[in-house]
């Protein structure tokens, strides 16, 4: 129950966590050259281990490897027993609890609350792609760093 | 005698420009008529006649028949199986696909299979949790969710390719539907969620059972604010309650069903509860019909196709609309 | 002489498909294989499999072969059945949980599909959507047990009744191997215990190996309890024979066949001729229930081989 309480705290403080993550993401994207020098593959295991610890504590993270927390009010959709990543199912109980696990608040009821406090809360409107099961257990941070750094580098590369 | 072309006994019909499907349901909806769909209870039987007998009762009073996909997580004949039988006889069907029991490889295959059998409408559902059924040990799949399922089928239809990018030679010509439950929390997110499903490809919506008109009206007001009623056809779910006891049971045991206390009190106070339940359903249909943005009703009743037929006839929603002629019974050798 | 001691039907009351009837009569059965198209229309199914009508006793319909999505096997099988071609509906455990599998079994029965084949399924990583979630809720033996229960007891695993019950002829896959001393067909016996009425094997082009394998099966009483349908096919060329040897698990095409293909002017025709000869040889081997002809996307070649073999005209009157 301790973990569950932390998870609810994280949703209540979604705005704070959002700002923190935005700063964190800027840094890890900027450090892309360093990651490259060390080698993303070599970093994968240790970084994933850290990520599992940190996000496990804060969000009950399931390490899907394609983090959607910024679009889901800091309420991890992989904790939904149906793994729904685009909104609640129709089975939510009148008290806002889960159909499958009645002792738990619906992940998406929390997601909606969390997203309303966030600056970029409207990201909850984005349609999420199906889960890529090959990414399971991998670091989402490293993936974001590599992809965003790559996306930034590309237009410049073309211009020069 | 001129037969209303909407009631051509054969489904699929010739293609029309701008239509996604060749089904009658899409024609009815686009023509602005108040559409009626009804749910068929799948048999626990290997006999195709049971499917036909149940469908025949419904087909005379509705525009399309829903074939459920192990709803309540109880397995019955699969929706692809039911649809394969019904389309052979010229019935218009809405094939339900839930994400609970199949991964994306199976689902994409079933979509193509359904289209090949002549299915014109697919309803994309999440699916009830396995804990609700009689085999709670089954593994829940949920590889896709209902929204990504909509987008997947839209991609297959409009871009002629699988999720992997591989080409499809004949794309599935289907009208895409989704479910909505305006009667479950988070209430203010529900219209937004509907918008998300529309963005992912939903063209029509069938809602959970409605027994609470004020709640539906609030939902629909928000839907109109978002202009969603112009982007999809909304069919509101209704169903006759057999008794106060049934109502209580449903409220506790069927996920997502909301029945206000007043409704149960009304049934309890009635001398003939079953009749009262039927009358209540008819009244609900008539009230729902008056709400701006509602395109039709979806009538459901567990194992009571005859009752559904009575309710629809008595509600007058099919008045001035020629009921569809009896579906062709397939020749015995074709189904055997 | 009857080929089998298996002629006594355990469930004599139910309707039999053609495949089951042929096998129980003791005639040499011929099954073929077709893969469903990537289309949402019925015509491509018949365009592929239609040529087998009247030739194959039953046609296997593959289920997401190679872990790639195609039209569902159930729909394709239903289309074949409607056109008078008896299907063997393949089920893999990769894409569906038990609820979906049971629902599809019931649907299949209602659609006039009498035969099912229960398989494990290729790994999702081998397909073009490795990101899909592998299901594997139950294994193929459990599906056979479930199917048998649905047929013989008329219930779902939960005990809920099914009325009427589905008529099913239940199949499994097998792979002939050269039996080492002391080797026992444990896997096959387990499949029989789970409910298998017949097996269809992986390609086996080595008739000597097959004879040794069957002798061992006979030693353990397998052949009295199970119909063995041996996998075979027209090989398109020496190159594809070599490819099969390298890439298909457990397949060993004898060197003399590869040499014969290599030396032929028309390798494809030679491949068909070899297949016809092997078919005829197979039909003479005691304990072989029939042949299962496989050739991906070459249903026409299979039809030709069956016609050329003359095996159908040799049958006892039905």
C-alpha cells in the first residue's frame, strides 16, 4: 500500500514532476554526444536499472520502455489491468475505482486529474500508438535522448 | 410497389460514393433517419440454426444486428463465426471486436476475414476484464486498446496496409464504430475521450445502457460543444429491465452499468415489474430520441430477442419505416 | 486388409468429415495446405485454394503463418467450406487466449468445419510485427483437451454446457525423426492423451527414416491410436531443396533427391515427379494414414501432383 500511496502523491504533484522532467529531459538530450561516446548499448543496462528504481518508486513503473507519463497526468497507464493507453474503459465504478481491481482507483480517473494540473496537460488528447512489446524492460530515457537529439541534428545536417 | 432501397434484403449493397462501407446501416445513418440496432445473444451451440432463429426476430425491427465478442468474458460462439453465418443470409451485422482475447496479428486477420464474409460494420471495444467471466484464469491479452484498434482498422481500410506496412490487396470496406459510457467516471473526461476515438477513426458510437436521462443530456451538451455529434453518429444503448431484482443485480455485477435508485424504486412499486420495465424502456427511447445529436438507439436484452422486438415496435421509432422483409433463409446445404 | 486398427469410431454418433471418413475406411488420405490472402474479399481465397476441390480430402488453412497477419484462418476456412472444400482449421496459441480459441472452435463447427489442427505457432520475432504481444495463454495440448471436452462432454472448461456439441476431428503436428536406441515417442503419446485423433507431420522426404520412425511408433502402440499423415511436397528446385535443408527445422531432404533435381532440365517438373513417386511409395507403407502436401503459394502444383498420383482412382468405393 506504501507504493500505491506514493503513486497517488505523484499524480497530485503532476505539475511539479512535469517541470522536473522537462528540465531533466533537456539535460539528457543535450548530453547525447557523451552518451554516444560511452555507447548507448553499454549504457542501456545501468540506466534502465536506475530508471526502474526511480520510476518504480514514483509511479509503479512497469518499464514498458515507451513512457507516456507526460500524456497521462503522471499516472502510469501500464498499471491499468487492461493496459489502456488512450483513456478509461467503460467499466469504471461509480466511486471512480477500477473494474478489475476494486481496491484501486482507476488509473485514468487519476490521469485525468493529473493532466488538468499540468502545463502540457492537453497531451492527454494525443492518440497513443499500440505498445511495442520489444521495448519492454528498456530505458525510456535513453530512447528519448537518442531520438530527440537525432531529430534535432537532422534538419541542421540538411542545411549545412 | 416501390421498395425503400434502404431495406434491400441483401447486405452488402452496391457501393456509394463517399461511403466507407457497403452496408445498410451507413445508408440509414447518412440519410438522417433515426437508426435502430439490436444485440444478438450468441449461442453456446454448434448449430447455425440457433443463430438464424435469433437473428430473424431482430432483423425485422432493426437496421443492423450486433454480434458480441465474448461479452462479460464468457465465451460463446465467436463474433467472426456468427457474422460469417449471418452475412450468408443477407443480414446486416455489426461485428464486435474486443482487445481482451486477441493480439494484433489475430485481430487484423479477423478484420480481413470479416470483410471477406461481407461484414460492413465493426465495433471496436476494450472488452470486460476476464475476472467478470466464468474462466477468470484466462490470460488477458490487451495488445491493442480500443482507440489504437480503431486506428489500426482505419489504416487497413484507407491506406491499404497492415500495421507492419505490408500491403493489403483488397482493403476491408467497413464502417467503424466505438463504444462510449457517459454513465461512468471520469464524467467530464468522457466527451473528450469520445473525441479521441473519433480522431482515431470512429464513425458511429454505441453507448452503454442509459437509465439516466439527465446524465445523458449533460454528456450530449458537451458533445455538441465539441461538435462531435457532426463527426460521428451516436446511438444510445437501452434495454428493458425485467425486475427490480435484475436491475440491482446488473448494477452490482455488470461492469459499467449505472441504474439510478429512482428507476429501481419505480420497478419495485409496480404490480407487474416486467411490464413496467418494458414501458420504462419505451419511455427512455422516446426521450432519447428528442435529444439533439442522437442518431439512434442500440437495444440490448440478455437472451430476450422477442422482448427487444416488442419494445422497438411499441416505441414507434420504426413507424413509417417499412420493416425489412424477412431475410433470405439460406439453403440448408449452404450452412451445413 | 485395413490399413489401421483405428477403424472403430470413438464417437460414432457425430457427423464425420470427408477426411475422417477416408481415414477410418482405411483409404490413403490426401491433405493439402493453403494460406489465406492479404485481402478483405472472398475471391482471392478461392483463387488460391479452389483448384484443390475434389482432389484433396481436406485443405489446411494456416493461421498467421510466419507470425504475419493474413486473413483469419476461420474466415478463409469458412469460405472454402461454403465452396465444398473441407478445411482443416489451424489454430496457433500465439495470437488468442482460451476465450477466443473456444469461441472460434464453436464458430468453426457451426460453419461446417470438421477438422482442427492445434499448433504452437511461430515466434512473433520471426514476423513483420515483432512488437505484437505473444499470447500463449494455453498450450496446444491444452487446446486439444479443451476441444475434446467440448466435443465429448459438451461443456466449456468452466462446465457451462454446449448444446449441440461441436463435431470435431482433432489434429496435432509431429516431426518424424530417426529414432535413437531407447527413444520413445513420449511427445506423441502425450498428444494422443490430450485428444489428438490425427497428426500431420513436418516434411519427410526420407522414406527409410520414416519406416524406422513408424516401426518405433508401432512398438509403442501409437499407430493403433492415431492416424499419421506424412508431410511431403513438390520441391520447386534444387536451390529450394537446399534452402529447406538449411532453414526448416528437422527437414532433411536426401542428397539423391537434390542431385536429381540439379540434373533435371525442368527442375519444377522434376520436383513434381519426385513428389508423385514418393506419394505412391508412401501409400504402400504400413501405418501411414495419408500424405499432407505442402508447397507455399503453389496450390496448383499440389493439385497436379494429386491428380498425377492416381491415388484417388485406386480407392475402395465410398
